[in-house]
C-alpha cells in the first residue's frame, strides 16, 4: 500500500505542470496560427493579422480597415516512456484553434487575439507511465507492476487586446493586455492492494502585459520586438466528494501526499522576450530569422523554477512569392528548454527539439486569403539511470506531426 501512495502522490503533484503543445517553452506555447506553422518565424512579419500575437507593433503596416484571421491545427502526438526496455505510450491527438483581429486607420491599429498560450491538449497513458509504474514499483523488483492508467488535459486560453501607433515610417510601438484563463484536469486509476479512482481539477486566471516595437529602416528591412510580462497564477485544486470506495481511496491518496480540496500553489506563466529580423532579398524572396527567450527562472513556481534554466527558440524561414496570389515558405526552428532528464515530466518530457514547417498561402480573392501548413517536430531523445539494484534506465521519446489550415478576410 505504501508503494501505491508514493506512486499516486508523485504523479498527481507533477501532473499539475503538464502542457502538451509542441512549440515554445516549458509552459509558454507559441504555435498559434497557420502562418506560424508554415514559417516557424513570425516575430518580424507584417503581412497577416496573426501578427497581433507575434509582432503587435507591426500591425500598423497592415492595410487600413478590419481584418479577421482564424486557424485550426491538428497535432498527431507520439509520446513514449521506455523503462528498462519496456515501452509505455500515449498517442492522443490535439486540435488547437487561434483567432486574430486587427483594425487599422491612418497611424493607429487596434488588435486582439484569442490563443492557447500554454497547455492545449491531452495525454492518455492507458497502461501507465514512469510516474505510475516507475520507481516505486521497479525498486521493489523489475516487473512488479501496479496496474494503472491516467488521462490529463491542460489548456490556458489567452485573450489579448491592445493598440499600436506609428510614430513615423520607421518606428511604431504597441501596448496590450492579456487575460489568461488556466484549467487542468487529471483522472486515472491505480489497482493494487486497494483500488483507487483518481480525479482532480486545477484552475486560476490572471493578467499580463505585452509591449512591442517595430523598426522598418527601409522597404526591405524590418525588425520586430516583443516583451510579455509574466502572468501571476495560483492554481486552486478541486477534488469532488467521493461517491464510492475507490473514489474514497483516491481522495485518501491525495490527502496523504498533502493535496487537498481548495489547496493553491504558484505556477506563473513566465514572461518572454522575442526578436525577429526580416529582409527582402528580391521582390519575390523574403528571409526571416527569430530568437525568443522564455524567462522561466523569473516566474514563481513554488521553488521549482530553481530546477530549470531559461529556454529559447531560434529559427529561420524563407518565403517565395510566385505572384500576387500565391506564395510558399519553409522554416526551421531549434528549441532548448533548459530541463535535465531527471527533472522532466514523464507525461510530457520537456525534450529539446528541431522543427521543420512548410506551406503555402493563396489569395482566393483580394479580400479572402488562405494558409495551408504541414510539418514535424523531431525531439532529441534523453534518458537517465537510477543507481538502484538493479539499475533502472528511463528513456523519453516524442514526435509530433502537425497540419494547419487558416483563413483571413479583409473588409
């Protein structure tokens, strides 16, 4: 029974931190639009309304009038925990939406966005994973599994509103606010000496600021910069009143690990600093490079921030315009998250990655534009070994294939 308590408590404490969208940092996610998927670099873009999220100060460069933009992404996710050669897997897909709007008049722009700024999906380890089947069971002897399963879902919806002003042809500035509504859910079972049905939810909301600068020295060269403050979040736990013995045992497991109904803990959404540089090599060919740093160590995670470093994305994209209606692009991004393998979450290990995306944008009419994108994130496998008797080696593997469709209408 002690093993069951150790196993269940560990998984519940850690699962509170799970987020499952591929692009971004430990918590922050930035894969918000189909335009982003086909380039992976949007910090200096000035072409579509999704820049309300990526280069808000650049929204003044869009045409006058109202523009509405929407995207939907499908992510096929394959996650594996390999424990001494035995594989435990989750292949639950995710669908991620994004909506953007910009209204321009003369030197002013008003912009808004609804995006998934963290979380954004689900995992389903139907046979358990390193958290549930791991140390507490293997240390008792290889193969002494406890039957278990878990499902988790996490999404932080961000609602952004702001304004940008063009000082002159070179400089423009923006300021915005973002409201974040965070929600997480976990359910699962542990079958051993006493069967347990586990369930809890966590939620909170908070506000953050977004500041931007766009610098356009000439018609070919553009620089976009963005700073997002951290969003203070203290996630509150909700555990429903048990209605049967298994649920009662589950609540006892939670309480035994210090997890109670109504308990709160700090898990800020970290701030970030983003920079992009765009240059037209010819009237048809544009190149852009980006760098984004995620300020994990400046957030309050109840001390967990001391176990990680700041993460970053760095990338480059090339975009070719065949004519006024059709363009194609390809992009590359490298992600370093700043987490060692022994500190990673088994449910969604924070592996460094290389991502390739590509796609096309096609203007059906002068007002109606579409984007179609495809790509894949290739994660770098990582592992650690517990010096037990016998030793236990845990290896993490991940792969995410993605497809995105977007549309924009210019009134």
